[in-house]
C-alpha cells in the first residue's frame, strides 16, 4: 500500500497501527492536525533500493553514471528522493548530468529495464536478485548505503490511540523487537524460510540473496528506537528534493515517542 493511503487508514480509524515511511507523519503534523500520528518503532534503517546495471561493476563509482540514463522511482516518493540525493552528493545533477526516467510505473521498472530501456534502474528486492539470477541485470550499488542511516520504515498510531492504549502499543513494540533479535540470531537461509510464504512462487535461493543483500547494508534495524540524527537525515533528503514539502521541521519529541521502544530493549 502507498504510504499516504496507509496514513489515511490510520487517521480515519480504519486501523489502529500503520507502517510506512515516517515522512507521512511529518507532513500530517505540519498540517496542524489536532490528533496527529506519532512514530513509536522503526523496522528498517535505510533505503532498500539497489542500482542495477547491464554489466557487473566491481569498482562502481556513482560518477560513472554521468551521461547515462537511469530508471528511477515515483516522483515525490522517498526512494526517488534518496536516489537524487545520492546523485547530487556525488556531483551528478539529475536532468542535466544524467537522464532520470520517472514516468514508468513502479511495478513495471524491472520489466522496462529487461526490455532494454535505460542504462541503469533503481530496484527493490526481490526484483534486483531476480534480474541477477537470469543475468539481465547486476547490482552495482546500494542507494541506502550511499544515502546513510534513515528511519526508513516505522510503525505509528494517532496520538489519541497511543494515549488510550499504551499496553497494546507496548506489546506490539515488544513483539517487533523480539523479531529483530530473531533475525540477528538466524542465518540468511533461516530468515528466507520464515518469510517465503509472503513471496509465493519466488525461489528460495532468491529469498536468501534478498536477505543477504539487505543484511549487508544493515537495512534491518536491530532496535526499534528511532534516533533524532537519523530522522534529521531523512528530512535533509526530502528538503533537498523539494523544500516546500517540509516548510518547517516538527519537534522530534512531538512526532516520536521512544518510550515503548526503550522499554522493549531493556
């Protein structure tokens, strides 16, 4: 589900807890909503997309994409923002130094690349590993590793729900942290076996590759605690893309409640 739709489900009280990127919480808070969403646990700690090229590049340098074309993400989405942030960090100006294609549907980007569109494509797993398996694409870089640590996906509820149901939020956070510990203590193969029911028809070797790739970039949070410096970095990325998206930065302690996460890790 797209992040803004997830947020609307929580705000309309169709569900109690939401899971998406924390940028939605920032946007809603800035709309001066009285019962605004509050983040209470993180699950992933960086952008999960990979830059996939047409050949293996062991010593890949982001500057090598200059003059090339990249299939990017949805305009205004954090994956696209993170990609553009990384390009600019490496002296590459999107639209000037590189042709960034953002008019292809998210679900069709892998297929478009296989059909010879673009020199590179930004893909999430398991699509990146699937292209590597059939030798139609090769992972050359991690957008997340280059962008830095971010509270990329988080759990949240409305402020009122959190105040009325602290025990539910605590039990939920405790369960998330137990899952984080389990992932740390188990092999890529064991994690792949645990998640395969969520990826029907996907070969186990692909799932093992997925887990390995995400573990290699430290994408899996080891604690549900959200750090202010990491949220600041996400806000940097968003404002770098379009300053008007965050005209002012909310007080960290207004939109984040780490008390449940801190209790969970004790």
